[in-house]
């Protein structure tokens, strides 16, 4: 019922040249993919990537967005700027932005609203640190993050949100959550949405897993009933790995 969505998060890797080369290499390898294929990249290269991906089934996304349309916000990039060049997706609230760039649940919520105002598909990241997992508050925390991220959205908007569950301890560490751990939290996220918006809405929301996902573990993770895709860092940087994972 839910179409799987596999999204690359290139983070601060690749340059325009290597990014464009990778899109060109990736396109023929994933042209028959059943899943929705997305590549999220730094602002600077989005125009070039959109051009390179034209006519393919690869959608292009930004890794962040600002919640004001314009003004004195040195260094920020706005939704209208991204809309004009043809961006379709935006990652919001990645744990690296929460950790290093003062992203809060409140700014995540503002950005989600801005994303909808301009017709982007938001990919909203939630997830716990190892310390929080050890304290036994993982599900409480992701519910808290999810509720604030979605605050004020209507049911039609919520259906279009993609939630990425990314345990911080699994990001870039090679330590993947077990499929049982990932499924448990992805189900908790869906249950939380069902409490707020009803089961029918929750059943349409796509919940991704992210954190050291790679070709060798993707199949088992994606076979879980509440995992509808992945947000992939390291294994998305090379066309061969990313296309294997997608296939
Ligand atoms: P890795 O796949 O490199 O662990 O990164 C996951 C991630 O943070 C995707 O947003």
C-alpha cells in the first residue's frame, strides 16, 4: 500500500562535479526501481543535480531549509529559492543539525510548515542517542519529536510526511539497529500518528529507517511491516552501493 522511499543523504560529501557524475551513473541502474528514489545534497549543487536528473526517476532534495521566506538571515536558504530551481524534497531536523546547528523541535515544526507551504515533501528525522536508549526513553523521545514536528498540520498534510527514524548511535558508526529494534520504534511512530490523526492516516505515512543501512542489511530492515524505506548516508555516496541497495 505504501510505496517505499529510498533517499540518499549525501551530507557534506561530493562536489558539483562528482555529484553530477554520480547521478548520471545512478540513473540507468535504478530506472526500473519500484521504490521512490531520492538524492538529497548540499544547496550549492542542487541546480546541477536537478539538470542531471531531468527525465529520470530520481527526485532531488535539499538537506535543510529555512523557515522564513526572505530577509536578513545571512547564510540561510529559503523555500522560494529552492522551489524556483525545482527541488522536490527537504530533509528537516537531521540529528547532525540538531546536534551541531541548534535545530530544535520547534524549528523543525516551523520548517515542516514552510515545506508544505511550498509543496515540498518533508523528510523529518527523529531518533535517540545511545544514552537516551540506555535510559529506556527511546519511544517516549521519538513520540515527543514526532508530535512537535507535526503540530498544526492537517490530516492531508500528515499523509505526505516522510518520517526518518535514525538512532543517533547508528549513524556513520557501522552499528545498525537490529531489524527488531528499528521495527519497534517505527511502529511506535506510526502508533503515535494514529493516536493523533487516526489509523487510516497513519497507515499512509511512510516511515524510513536510517543509520548504517547498506546493501547487506537493507533487505531485512525493509522487510519489516512498519519500515517503508531508508535514509542512507555512507552507502549512498557511490552509485554501485546505492543502486544495489535500491534493487
Ligand atoms: P549513515 O548511513 O552513514 O549511517 O548515515 C545515516 C544518515 O544519517 C542518513 O541521514
